C-alpha cells in the first residue's frame, strides 16, 4: 500500500469528487462522509485535458 488513498465520491453533481487522503484511514464502501476542503491545498483539473486550472 502507498501513503495515499483516493476516494471517488458521489456528491450529487454530474461528476465525482476525487479526494486524496492518508492511507491509514479506513472507510466502508458507500459510507456517508462529511468532507471539509482546505481551499489553500485544493487542486482543480480540466476533466478532458487534465490541465491544472490554476495555471
């Protein structure tokens, strides 16, 4: 296992929210989670080109 785990979250939008978290956390499939985003660390990418939208 690596140091990170990726969660693919259905937030009711047309696209999934992908969250990277520490692999030490454990989650059950379909578990409901509350997510708080640190916008100073958030990264956003174009879904088609995968370009970072900050640049």
